[in-house]
C-alpha cells in the first residue's frame, strides 16, 4: 500500500498546469526528434537540456520535460521507419521490416496507429515494472560498500557497449577517454591540479552538460556541414496515409504479441547496456518464431509492427530502473538523464527514494501522463508529424546549433564553456567518423570521480590491500557479471548484428 500512496503523492506533484504543459511540450518535441532520421532519443534529450536549464525549471519539472522527450522520441522513431523505410534510430530498425510493406499496401495510417498503441502498451507496463522493481533494487543497493560500488561502476563501463556495439575495443577506448576527461581538475584528496595546464577555468573540472551537448548535438551539426551537398534531405513521402485507425480485429490479433514483447523488452532494458536495440530485436525474433506459421512476417504482418514497438518502448522504461535505483544508466539516453540529475545536485542511487521522493514519484507519475498524452497525440496528429520528415537539414541544423550555444551560455555565462563545447563537438564528429561510441565517454565523465573516490576509499579502509575489491560475495558477483557482459557481446553481438542485417536483407528481397 505504501507504493500506491507514494504514487498518489507523485500524481499530486505531476498534475500541475506547469508540469502537464511541460509533459505535452516534451512529448511533441520528442516525437519530432524521433521522426527525423539520425537524431534519436539520446540526441533529442541532449539538444533540449539547455532549454530546460535556461527556462529556470526545478528538478522535477526539468526531468518531466526531458523524460517526456525520451518517451516521445521512442514513439517518433517509427514514423520514418514505416513511411520511408529509414529507421529514425537503431531500435526502430526492426519496425521497417513489416511497417514499410504495410505502408506500401496503403495501410500506412493503420501501421502508424498500431505502432502507437504497441508503444503505449510497452511503455505502460514498463512504468509499472519500474514502480515495483526499483524499490527492491534499492534494498539490495543498501548492502553496497566502496568496493561494491567500484565493481558496479566497472560493470556499467564494461556492459554499456552492449550487444549493439560493433566493436568492444572501441567501447573500451571511449570509456578510458571518458575516465581521463573526468580526471581534469583539482584532486579532491590532495588538492593538486591535474591536467589543467594552468587554465583556471578547468580547476573545477569539465562541465558534463557542456560535454554532452557538444558530443551529441554539435557533432550532428558538423556531420551535416560535411555532407551538406550530398542531397540527403528527406524527400516528401509519396505514400498515402490511408485510414488512421486500425480495425478491432487487427488490435485483437496483436494484443498477445504486445503483452509478451512488453515483458521481454522490459527485461532487456533493465540489463545495463542492453537497451532498446536488444529489446526490439529479441521481441521481433521471438514473435516470428512463435506465431509466424504462414511466413507472413516481413510482408506486412501487423504483429511484425507491434512486436518491436512494444519491445523497444518497454526497454526504454526498463532502462530507468538501474539509473534511478543504482545510479547506473541502462542505456545511452538514461546516461544523458543521469547527467541532468547530477547537474541538479541530485544523486541517483539507493538514497534517492528516501531523500528526494518528490522527484522520483513525480517523475514516475509524469511517465504515465506522458504515455497517455502520446497515445492521444500520435494517432490524430500522424499527418502533422509526417510533414516533419520534409523539413530540410539546412533549416533544422542551424536551429540545433542556436539552441546549443544560447542554452549553454545561459547556463554558465562563460565563453570558455562555449569553446569547450565546440572542442567536444569536433571530437564527437571525429569519433563518429571512426564509429567510436559516444555514450561511454559521457559515462566516464559522469562517473569517473565517483569511481576513483570509491576505489581510494575501499583500499584505504583495508590498509592498501587491493584484494578488498573482490573480498565480498556481492563484489565477486558484480565482477563476474561485468566480465561476462564485456566478453559476451564479442561472441553474441556479431551474431545479433548479422541476424538483424540478414533478416532485413532476406525480407527486403522477398518484398522486391
């Protein structure tokens, strides 16, 4: 009963005019961000962080706005997948397989509405999972000491590349780079400046919000500048939307699929580093093996649209569980949200539920509100969102650059931070050309100091004995999971990627 009382308190916080309007704005902007190919939820949230801070919002309203953007971007990724056969981000890749064939049959409106319903079901059940699972993880987290926290941070770094990573060595390099950036500033124990090169602005370390906006938002602008003459702007879709609402028979046929894949996607999201990509792939593959008796998947089967959409949205909700309960992000976007919490002087982890219950339960209640808003918004406004695909990059990217510069200057009032942001933007552009993931860099910048402090504390408590890092069953278990999580993608990840590509190629050739 305590859980439901807390949730009622959360709704009392979330149901104010300001928070409702912020959730509505976040859902709308997030859907637009998700619909534009290449942006996706991580970039969408990163681009709008300066907006949240320049508006002078408090902790709960800021998180409501940005998590609504997160959920909205997960919804929006299906629009370009279904209409143009171009996934808005990686989790939306599997939606292309049956969504675009449905659009070619004149069922684009039904496919879009069905995917919206599936997204709602996945996110709805994932939010209930967050309510019941996160407090249980908090009880386990209270057993953690410095050695266990160091092992937990190591687990986050070793698994964040996950199955979706193309190269674990590049993920390891990115994590090491992030940890190196976290060392810039004055050593908290000795008071000695490290890697500051005499620049007083660096004595407090790098501002991770500056790093995030530079790496994600500004690097996107540089990539556009590089390819501005390639004619990559989205062309107007020639597909007709058709009927907006799927028939009840289609919804009944897809309901068991949505329920099964919501559960699978949530489990994938809770695992650190797995995220929505794995949730989407597992959900589609599982349903294809279970129900595709007549070989209709890949030819416009509605269940092939419902499965990955329910799976990836459930995974998006599941990824919030370790972020709130343990302070370890479950996906790239929750790593960005973790930075927002830290910037607001809120430390996620086991004490968050007792020290800042208004933030946690207000956020959870807002997730329910945003989910219903997205369902109500996405079906009747499909026509408007599809027009977004026609916005040329030459208009969009200057807006992204303007929001980034104005927002960061509004937060810090420092021209030095603008130069640092440009430096991070250039670094992100270069790293993306070499296919180096950016999320481990952000994670290293965020958690590097905490990781170092826990390492020092653990060794100091045990008089310099390094074996203290593997001195408890909990620490040993975390190290074992971390090692398996790093090695397993080397074996399984290549197969999963190959399977995704193979399914796309095979079903693409069937359609052709």
